[in-house]
């Protein structure tokens, strides 16, 4: 059976998401133009900070809860809709595809896969999209220890949300030169597969002329630079760990190798 329940989100909220991604880019380069730096380390992460700040500004209002999930040294913003009981996070489309192509053990403890356990009730009832297209993602066999760890991680991630969570949704965005070109929302399930994808491209507009930044955009490969927790990474920090400078430097070196 195919899942066909439309995502209960207001059109204005979709436009706010699009605006947040474009404003985040624009704001970063305006700030850089006003206060130029000699080096440009961590540009991708800095732009994410501006995007998340814009999302926080738009959704920190009645009816929504906005907060962060910390994964190692990487912070992920989420928005919880109190009326629909939907929980949203945000990622770049390219990074999601790259993540799906990783080895199963490297997907297992990614925050998207952990949060997808919220949609576990849909498993067995609806057909995964990849199986509908005659190919499937290689799956990981989850033993009792891994299952317990995933449950613990999920509880840590959502403990601050006040209200029930019925569905987890992942918003995927593709930007070119700062402008949103494609945006869609998936209902992910275990193993980073999905049972439903909804395009929101009809809500894309053009608000800024960013041509002056074209050369700058071309130099940036915007990555979701969180540290992945895998079954083999026993020395990786837990979600809410505090680390000293030497440990951070070690982690940064590992991140460059990912």
C-alpha cells in the first residue's frame, strides 16, 4: 500500500522555510562584506548557523516549539508543530542522498535515522519508496544492544518537546547560488528509506538578486558537518558531552577524513 497522506503544513510556513534558507545565505554574505575576514574557514557551517537562526526567528511563535539537537559538535535545529504533532528537521538534498549511499552501519546512528523511529508504526503497512522503484537500500540487522541504544538516543533527542509526536518529517532543500531551486518533504523510515515525498516547488519565489555573490557561492560545498555515531565509533562524544580544546582538535581532524 502506498502512503498518500499530505503533510499538514501551512503554505505560509513553507514559504518561511524557503525564505529562511535564502535569507541565511544572504545574511552571511552581507555580514562578510561588511566585516571581511582574511580566511574563510568553516563557511558552510557559518551559513547553516544563519539558516537555523532564520528558521528560529520565523517559527518561535505560538503553536510551535523550536529547539536544538546536539550531535557531537554539530547542532541541528528542529521545529515541532503543536497542532499537527509533526516534528521537522532540515537537510540539503545532496547530503541526504550521500548519506543513503553510505554503508548501513554509518547510517544507523545518524540523527535522521534515529528520529525515523517515530514513524515506526508505518512500517509493514506502507511500501517504502525505494522498493516501489525496484531497488532498495542495503539494510542493517539491528541487534538488541543497538536497538536499545537507538531508543536511548531518540529519547534524549525529543525529551524537551512538550506534546506527543505523531510523525517525523525531513525537509530537503537544493540551493544554487543562494536561491532555493528545489524543496521537498519526506516521511523517513528505518534505514533512511522513506514512504512518502511531497514537492513544495510551487512555493518557490525570487526575492533577492545575489548575482554579486556568484563567485563566492561557487567556492562553497555546504555540508551537514555533524559527527556520525556508528556502532564502531565507541570513542565518539555522546549527545550532550562537553569537551576540552584538545579533544575538539582531535574530532576536527577525524571530521576532515569523513
